[in-house]
């Protein structure tokens, strides 16, 4: 094997490792992407599918860096790239321009951009496959390493039970697109677009966000019962948070006696619920950071 072929093989391996890492640090986003793209039916299936695919990418990348190299590894990687590209081509054809999740949330890529990336990787894989020889290798080491790496994903990324999380169904927000509310610290606001108290709180939150770099990622669930639109609300309050419109039943299930209400969550667990004193409580939270 020539030096150039080895370098390209290592480059291909590092790309698979990087791709796996970007999903590993935020598996929830990848899970939601799998659901949105119709690859799995629900979050439970998505949790297992995400860990399997992350493990496969880690295993492929790692084995390409080790001396156990075999042409079969490049063949498997090439088939994966072709399969992913076909799926991405379908998404592109139906007009999906959102982040495809190939590099998680770290690098946002549309299906078209990801296809170009895959074609470049496929060209490298074909070159490496053609130039490589059928070297003898320890296949048992390949299989054992693959099983250990893939299986370890369920240990490194334990599956949390967020069945009682009240915001499980909200995975797509205006101004942002796909979103995993179960990852990290979040503020989730429930507002009535025509409510003056909601408008006042939204304006205070927008002002706090502008002056505090540690302001948590904030998402708004809007309920509309009048003529005020989300755009009107944003102009009136000088705010622009990712939002989604909810129906009347969801709205009344999520508020207390009256709106507004703020939920403070960390990794899918509701830590605080604030109603009438929401602005002061949010200020205290920021002060204590």
C-alpha cells in the first residue's frame, strides 16, 4: 500500500470518527432527525437506531486507523455512503432543506450539501479500494472490536426515560428547525399571543437575553385566540425566540391558573415552574450562574 493510499485511508477513517463524534455529543438531535426523516417510527426506536449508527461510524473509523485494515472495511463504508446519499437525494427531491444531521448540530448541512460531502468521501473510498491489496488480517479482531465499539454506545449514551417530559412532541420550531428539548438547559415559555402579561414577560426576557451571555436557550409555545400573530407579538415585544403554535387543549394543560408560564428544564427534567413571579425567578437564576 502506497503512502498516499494510507493517508487517504486514515483521512477517511478520521472523517467517520468525526461524524460519529458530532452525533455522540448530541444524540437527541440525531434521534429527532431520524424520526423527522421517516427512518424510524418513534423516539424509542430512534434512541436505539442512533446508538447503533454512531457505533458503526466509530468502529469503521477506528478500524481504518488500526493495522487490521482490510478492503472489506472500505467496501462497507462505500455502501453506507451510497445508501445515505440515496436517502439524502430523496429528501432533496421533496424539498427538505433542513440540517440533515450528518454532522449533528455541530455542522449544519442541507441534504444537497451532504450529498456533495458523501460523493467526495466515496471518491476517496473507491481510490483506496482500487489501490489497496488484499492483505491478510485478523478478522476475529475486526469483529470483536466492532462489536465492542458498537455495544459500548449503550453504556456511553444511556437511554433516559423521558416519557413524562411534557414537551416530548415538540421537535420542530420556527426560526430554528429541528430541536431536541431534552438536551441541556432550556427555558420553555407558554404564551397567549393576545395576553398583555405574556407580552410584558416576553419583552423582559428579550432584554435579559441581550445583556446576559448565559441566558438559557429559550423556546416559546404560542396559543392564538385572537388576531395577534407571532410576527405581531415579536414586533411588539422586540423578541425573537424559536416558537411553535399549540392548540387550546395543550395550552390549558401546560399553564397554571392563567398565562404566562415558564418551565426551566435540564436534560429533559423539569427543574422549576414559574408563573406570576417568572421574571424575578429568571433573574435570580441568571444571577446565581
